[in-house]
């Protein structure tokens, strides 16, 4: 597979108008954090010669998405994202595209700090090429979030994370590490699609890490390396 024939579609998370989706102290908002990291990832991949498209750059809903009902707005947003991806898949071919949507997880409603943490990749249910992409992303996460794993262990002792927390959240019952849930953008996109949940927006320790330069670089580089590994093996 040559880089020129392949398209990487990066998915931003949510909108500025989506209710919740911020840390309790509002220092990290998911729509914004996701867009910043996606910009960084897109820049790095383009520099390496890859074709990259972002599904939704704007933070505010366009006229076709905007609604006074958050529920309606969210379903229009998700449909819009899938249409962008699927139109590109038609042009390039499903197996010549991937879709990677970058989110930040939450354990509660966003009103208070919780004690969960860790990194997760999700794919739709069943064995698909997305599982291979997710494995590449887990491999890269284990490299780039190595210091985060130590950081979590230290803070577990201080009670900032519950004892059950793991730096890499997995479900290995089906033979791979990703968790499988039919999220809308995973179930309704034609190409291999992975949604990453990059630590927790309602964990004080995770937010501190995510907002550090080291954290921002780690999140960007794990996506860059995971995606490259997948494309190089095609
Ligand atoms: Zn999200």
C-alpha cells in the first residue's frame, strides 16, 4: 500500500454545544481537546507524506446540524460525520480508508472528580479490520503512555485512582485487546473504524497529565505511530 493511495480520516469529538463533556473544573473540554490533538496528529502525518482528512473541524454546529434539542443535534452531528466518512470511502474504496475518532472518557456526569483512569480503544462488534487497527493503536499506546502507566501506579497509592484502575483498559475475551461496542460512528462507517478514549476528563490526575506537554505529545504520537503501523502492514 502506498501512502498516496490511502486516506486517513480523523474524527473530532462532539461540539462546543454538546452538554457536559468537560472536566469538573472546566480546564479540559472534550470537543476542544480532541480538535487540538487531531490538528497535531494531522500535521505530523501530513509531514510524513500521508493523506489526512478531518471529519469536522468547526467547534460549532453548522446550519444542517444545529437544533434546540441536544438529542436531535447530536444525532444530526453523528449522521453528518458518517456521511463525510462514507462519501470518502466511496471515492477511495473502503479498504483504502480508516477512520479514527479521538475522545476523552468520563466516569461520571462531569459535576465531580471521579477515580477512574486509563486508555481504551473501541471497535464495532465482531472480527473486522478495525480490530487490527486497534491492536496497532494499543501497541503504540503501550510505548507512548509508558510514563503514564507509572504515573497512575504512583497516584493509586495516593488514592487518586481506585485500585482496580489499569492504564490500558482491555477486553481480551475475544482474542484482542479492544473493547467492542456499536457506537454510532463505528457501526455506520464503511471503512475500518476505531474510537479511542484518551484517559478520563473527570479524573484530576488524568486531566493534569492530558494538559501537560508530555501528555499532549503522548496522545498525538500514539495515534501517529498506531496508524502508521497499520498502513505499513497492508
Ligand atoms: Zn466523547
